[in-house]
């Protein structure tokens, strides 16, 4: 398409195979949009497009994604408010004719699979490293490890007894996110195989449902709770989406216990350098202990 459509809180830039959504920054822009900054949505990820009247002299262009195509919406599990839906573009009513033109253009590029759920994520998740502050601790994700560091002012005695936690993505089966805008919001990491006990990927529990063992989130070392005024949606949801995307990507690779042959293929040094840089950032921020930093650094160097 190659055109631009500017709305009240975002601008959509149309390319041949995708639309780039750039979110505006400002006090009236939903904080989730400010955190996301921009997202590229392939047309293959869309199911339908609608144009409807909005509030106070506006119209709303809504590109509805296919189920399972976007890790952000997968993590949200239907809990986002309408005003925080990143697929809605609100425009002044006088631009309705122009909006209808772009709606028709989008409908014209929808593929034959638009009515089907996506087999894999088609929209990129926010990139790691990421972190956010919850009520009882600080959560960080470097692309491979999720870490929880407890706050003495908010963490329960059960979490203090368990100590700070680190979870390799390869050991996770999913995430469970309950919106901070709901009562008792939290983010919980679901262990791989926890739901069924069988092989292969397991879906995360439904929003708000305690995972295996019915442990409450404030007592579960695999959870951080948001609490009143903490864990705002604009930080915790992109974090959850990034973890979920990494979990799914990890599970798509066949698991093997066979040893790596001596002299086998080595990792790209540039990739190792980036990972070491991220590890150093986490260490300097106090999110990784000296022992964890030394051990992980040695592992990375061994891959060169």
C-alpha cells in the first residue's frame, strides 16, 4: 500500500506485506501503547477488518488478529480493555471516508487462512531484555532466563524462605497473567509439563486460575503479584508476551539429551557478545548475583 493513516493515539504505515503501527507518546495515550512504541503486524496475522462509529465524534478502524497469531493478545487472554487494544485506530469522524478506503485495502490483502487460527505466532513479541517492578519483587527477562528478586517490603515469608528465583525458559510450559487492573493481579510462570504431566508443550491455565497445587500467587515463588499501584499493565503484559514467545519457540525445537559432539558447530561470536552484554547489564543492575554471573559467563565463553 505504501501510505500512512494518522489516528489519535497511533499512526499506521502500510507496506506491501504488513502494517507498522507507531504509537504516540503523551499523557492521554494509554500507557500500554507508550510501552510498546511500535509493532509490525503482518497481513497474514489478520482475520478481519471493521470500521465502526466511536465515542465523541470519532470512528474506529479495528484490525482483528487471528487467534493465536499475537503473543501479546495470547498472554492477555481477553483481559485488555477496549481502550488498550493495540489493534484499534481511533480517528476523527471527518476522516471516515479515508478510513473506509484503508479498511477496504486491508480486506483485499487478507489471505485464505484469515478465518483459521494461526499455528504459530506471526507477530513478533517485544524484545528482551525486559524488566518490571511488581508489589513483592522485581521481574527481569534476558531472553533465556526469567528472574524474580524479592522486596523485603512486599514479599511473603514463603518467598523469602525460597529466596530469589531464576527460571530457564526451557523449563517453562507457559505463563499465567492476570491484569493489574483486576483485583489481585499477578504474573505466574507455569512449569513445563505441569498441567498434564505428559510430554510436549502445555497451555497456560486460564486467567485467574491458580496453577498446579492451587498455591496462591503471593505464596508461590514462581509468581510476582502486582498489588495496588504496582505492576502496571504497560510493563507486565509486554514482559509476559516476550516470555511466552520464547517458551513457544523453545518448545518448537525437539528436545534431546544426546551430548554435543566435540568439534561440533559453534555459536555465532556476535550472538555470544550480545548475550554477554545483556548478562553484564543484569549483573550491574543487581538482578544477577556474582555467582550466577560468573557461571553464566563461563558457559557463554565455552560456546565460542
